[in-house]
C-alpha cells in the first residue's frame, strides 16, 4: 500500500535554476502516456495532495489506469492552485465569508480561521452599464455612474481586500475577469517555495463564473463552480467531483478565408450539445490545432458551459509559448512552461492520439459564417439562413412579419426583426485580436463608402481589456469604429450579462406600441430569453465584424450573403463582401500588437482609478454591517448550524411552486439584469425609498438576500406551466389564484408547507450563479425534481441543502401531466443518506388518484452527501473550522 508519493518527485533544470515536480512517468502504470492531457493534470494534482484520506491510492490507480477503461466514475477531491471571481458572484461570496467570521466571533473563536488558503483574484467587471453610447464621453459617463451606483459594493470589496489575506481585487475599468486571467493572471506552470526547494506544478483554477474554462485555451485547466463551492475551496476544502469521461474533439484541416473563430465555436457548440457532454471534459486534439492561435482556442474554450462540458481543454504547444511571449510574460516563464510540460508529458506533439471516452471530429474547412439564436447558443444558423430563421420566430410569436410601428421623433418605421442593439462585447471575442481588427476594418471600409448605422440601433464597444483599446487606437481603427457609433462604453461584460442599459425612449415606445419582435446582435456567449434586454425577444450571437455589418443593415430579416446591406454615398449597393477583410488585411494590422502593450496595460493592474483609490474603508477583521444598506446585508445562512444527520429525510405533502419545461436557465431562476418596478424586488426597494431609476440590477444587489429572494423565478420570460402568464408567476395555496412566486412562497412558509419544483431536461443551464440555489432555498423549496440537471447548478443546490432529484430515464414531464395543484411526497427507499440513492416520488391529485414514479438523488459523491448532512457545504466547512481552531 502506498503511504506517500515523495518517491515520485524528480528534478528539472531550467536556465540556472532547479525545480522539483511530481513525475508521472515514475508511476507503475502502462498507459500513462496515452492519458488525455487534462487527466494527466488531474493525476498530478492527486499525487501532490495525496494524504490517504482526501486523496487515497484508489483514485491514483483509477486515473493511472483510466486509458484501459475510459468511462470515468469514482469519487475524487480536486485542489486548485487558485480561485478566480468576478463581482456579481464575488460579492455574495465575500458576504458569506464575512458572515462566517461573525458566526465564529459570536462563538468566541478566532475569526482568522476564515481566510483564503490559496490565492484569490476578484475582477470587478460585471457592473458597468451601457447608459451612454455613441459618443466620446460615453466611457467617462458610464464609469462615473458605475462608481456612484456601486459605491457600497466597492467599499465592501475594498474592505475585504484589507481584511483577508491572499485576496486581491482588480478594480473596475480594467477588464473582464477571463480576459485578464488569460492575458495576465494565468501562469500555465505554478511555483511554490518549500523547505526542499521550489515545487512546480500545473496552474489550475476554479472560478465563480461559468466561463472560467476560457483559460483552457492557454493549457490551464479550470472550470466554473458556484460561489459556495469556491468559498469552500479557498478555505482549504477540496472540490468534490467524479472522475470524468473525456470526449476527444479532433480538428482537421483549416478554416476557409473569411471564416472566424466565432463561426467555429458556434459550430462546436451545436455539435457538442447534440453529442451530450454535460459533466464531461472535452479535450481538443488533431493537427488542425496547428492553425489555431491561443486567442482562437480561448474563444472555443470560453463557451464550454454553452456546449455543456465541464471544460474544453487545449494542450500546451508552440502556440501557447507564442501567446505567452505576445502577452509580455517573462522569458523565464516561457522557458519553464516548455521545459515542465515536455518533461511531464503535457506537451502536444503532431499526431498525438490519446485514449478518449468518445471522439467527435470536425473538418475546419466545413465551417461556414454563422450566428446563434434567437435564444440559445446551441441553435446555430448559417448567415444565409438568418432571414428565414427570424421570420419563423416572429410567426411563432403569433405576429404578422410585415407589421411595423412609427418611431416617434425619428420619422422612421421600426419593423419586426430590426436590430435595436449591436454590441461588441464579452471576453469571448474581444480577447481575439483577429476578430476585433476585422470589426475595425469593416467599419473603416463602411466609413470610406459613407455608410451610417441605422438610427434605431444602439451601438457599443466594451472590450475585455485595455490592450484592445491600445491596438485599435494605434492602428486608427478606433476612429473608424467611433464614426459608426461603436465608441468605448466601458471595460466589462455590459450587454453580455444584461447590462445593456435603456433603449432610446422613442425606440422603446415603438417596440411597446406593437409588441415588436426586435433583435440584438452581440459578440458574446449567451442569449437566453430576457437576458440581454427585457424588450428584446430575439438575440443573436455573432462575430464582431458581423455585429458591425448588421448595425449597418439595421435588420436581421436579410441574407447578407446575397443582399446589399446598405447604399453608399453614391447610391450604389454595398454588399458584405465589399466590406469583409482578407486574412492579409487582418495580419498587416495584427503585427502592431506587441508584448509591451500587455505589459503597460497590466503594470498597475491592482492600482485602480482615482475614484477607486479615494474609497475609504475601515480596517477591521469583521465587517460593520449597515442596517440601512440595500446592497450588503448580513445573511441568515449561518444563524442556526445544525448537527449532521445521516438520514435522508422524507418530504411529505409538498406543494408545487413551479412546473417548467426544458432548458430552464439560471437566468430564468435568478435574473441578473433589470429589476422591474412592478415586481416583488421592485416593491421592496421602493418601500425603502429607492427610486426605480436607482434600482441598479439584480446582479449588483446579490449582497442583499432580501432583493435576491424576491427576484428568484422573477425572469420576465419565464414560463411556468402552472399558469397561463409569462413571467415570475405561480398558483397560490388555494390552487386557483395567480400571484408572484415570492408571494406564494411566503404564504406557504406561514403554514410550514414544504415546496418542490419539477422541470424537464437541462435544468439549471447557464451561469454559475449561486443565488439560483440560494434563492431556491430561501423560498422554502426542499427539492428540485427534473429530467436532467446541468453540472454547476446541481452542485449548487446540494451546497445549499436542496435535494436535486433526477427522474427515472423512462419518466418524462409529459407523462406526469401536472396541473400545479398536486401534492408531492418524496420517500427514500433507504433511510441512510447516500450518493445516488433511489427515491419514490408520489404525486397525489385532487380527485384522489395517485401517480408513483422513481427518481434518484443527484447527490453524486460521498463528500457531497457529507455536505448535505450538515445542511450545506459552507455549514460543513464552518463547523469543521470551528472544531479544529
């Protein structure tokens, strides 16, 4: 029996330094070389953290021999090198840590036990809103509004930076967390000084944003988790997971002229959603990788949550080294990355053929210009077929496709399918110089032809880092973009997260007057219903140059492959092909992008603006909560820590709060965008004398559980099958009255009535937001029953003590024929709480009939079962820390 892994350590020379590392080649296993590179990283992680308890010999053997039976399975505990956060998910996480310190202090303990044990970086990027646009003053005015609206939140984060060790905050106005991670924070190879010398190992990261896998494009293994899981990880608790299946995605050939990395990723999303990769790793391989830059790879890795995978990993190779050099990393970093990855077997060689659980193959030459929409990233539409797709969607909404409304004060008609938002936004594409330069060239050629963006289109440019602004300015392309209204509006997620800001009132009025089905074009990764803007029903994901092109066309009811998008100053038709740049055009300008740009942009990354530096905070170990605050409130999660229970408690006489179909997203469950005036959250804020103009967004108020509780299931596009009304509504306790989800839940709580939610496939797809689970708990929901779950939300529910239950694969929502007034009993077949145990679900109807089906707990691992026994992961960690203090 192996008692230690010290005998597996080897030495590595690089330059004039020597390093120690856990050497996979020393393991007594025959197929180590044939493992996917991503699993080699997991294996090294297990060797380094081997203790015989959290990590034992069994999991080491399972990974070592995975290639012999590549189907996954078996519990494992993963310990990342670091944690990445953004402010929407980071604020509630730090609120939880502050509340945990209060709980420790209340019991007379040492509050310093609540402190990050590994490095944590929080990038403030989700709070800038596109209020002002289309002018050179837009950036300055939006930043001023951001600081004013988020003063409380930013002071709180600045307090956290001083109160907690290993916790750094990247101030607002710097960039988007994943792009900052890719361009600056990620190391590829991590270093740690020990008594025996410097230990090197793969850089790994867990992030509180679902798009954390973007850094997989650089060869750094990481993925998104819920904020509560990230909190546990940073407090020293390993991340519990099942050894995954790894799907190999083989890329052959090369992209055709004029086809972008965006077109490629939308194709990949479509293919992998059809394949089914939820809970699995995807690893890209094949000789087609040789022609994909790290920026291209990062675009594909970024959208891993859209294709459902835990991550989409790209191995380290020459392209990785080229990117490290381009982004200004040191020569020592580049050399160590090459030396370690080659020594450890992590380097990609031409012709590599690892063993995979399954293989998907794509000829890059088959990829065509594409968009995705109108409400799901996996619904790819070829550029030539967009007009047909939007017409079908308009008709699906019961509209006459030729209907229009006059725009007040503009003298223009607004039609179904017209583009009202065109946003170059999101790290997904703004991290890629090729597509950003392409957008600038389209703007330049349009400017030369005298073209103008249609007057009803709200345009914006929100890059993921200041480097983008530098190369666009140096090349003169920013002037061309400005001429079309694509002025800088901020460095942050903006439209991609729903911070689109208001539409111009005349346009908004025209939409409402005829309930028009209008479109948004954005270079982002998500387009779920109600996410981008409450008045926009159709949202399309596209490359930055296509965003510019559709802003010029002003409509999505067009075939840009064949039809003219506009008429120039001489009255001649202008086609997309007249504006589209060649690869040579792009590369000529790309040569100006240099390492010095990145070094200058990140030289003072934690310093912040004058406004940030002016924020004054008290230095204290515990936070001074403000009773009058509407942004930061002490949550109740740690008020009553319970003793662990080994039993699986039955749920008796529960009522239904929601009956939903397929693909219910975390945006449906916990929206991030605008707070409606006539909503439970809106009423609450107005009761505190907050004017609607100052509501800010749900995302910005995640530090206040009272707002978020009222916002749960409040998405304006949510469809609850219990009622014939769109939005956050359900049936009240009498089974007849329609009311808000929040109001109904409060009435049930007065009677101590347990609640459940029942849904179809892919429940909880989308963002990693922990409030989708926290709000579910606070509403009084004991269990969520679904045909299938997305990975992050499933674990978030467990982390909050809510049981995720998956219906037997032979049972569908349609078979249950639910009306909404049924009672539900959930009875465990075995009283002892255990992973994946069978449950009996009994549905009782008003007519006295009963329908019994089977389900299984989606508590997947023994560690998750332990968390659930304590009422949640943070309750477990707090109890453990207080015991060992």
